[in-house]
């Protein structure tokens, strides 16, 4: 992915949720990381093969996608590496600001007729979303009780369809 595309993707991810994010370009000679901060965490990426302050760096490849806390700094003397690496810029953005759930709590849903829904027994059943996370929902199906731990089963949002429009 080109640096231009990565910058555009970061801006659009945060703008969709109403946040205007500032991306810090490498400030001086020898710097190579582009970074942005949200809620006490810093997301960053590097430009492969050239310095980030070089104008031609916008056409370079974005690599080394990284997330760390604001005050967390790597220490080479103790072999401590702050934060963690991600595979792509989308994962960095979602770790700093998760996307809103497809079906928020209180949504009336029905199980789609997929292999997984048939196997688990909720195909064509109607239920109420109790809580939602990243791609999964806890659904209270009509006529069912919570499991032995007092919680509702977690279902993939891909296996549900909205019926309370």
C-alpha cells in the first residue's frame, strides 16, 4: 500500500465516526515514521526504502504498522519493545478506534439460513441483540434461556439480518 493511500485510509476511518485526526509527518532529517494519536495510543507506520520527510516518500510503500501507548518507549538495553505490530493500516485504525457494531444493542434480528446458523439452531429464529462487539453479537433468542453462566450465546453478525427497520 502506498503512503498516500494509507494516509487517506486513516483520515476516512476516523472521519466516519466524526473525529478529525491529525497525522504527524516526519519532522526532521533521519525521521521515518508517520504517526497519529487517539485516546492515549499512537498508531504509526514507516516508509519502505526512503525517509519520511522526503517529498517522494508519499509514493513509497507503507510498512511496519505499529500501535503503542503514548508514554511507552522501547528500551534496547533491556530488550523491551513497546507496543505491537499489525499487518495493515486498517488493523491499526481499528485498534485505536473500533468500528461501530453492525447491530447495536436493542436491535431485533433474525438468523439467516446459513450452514452455521442451521447447525447451531438459530436459522429463521427471531431475537434481540443484548450486546454487540467487533463482528459478534450476544442475542437473546425467543423462547431460549441464557446458558449455564447466565449469558447469551455469541453469534457472528454475518449470520444475522435486521428486521426492526
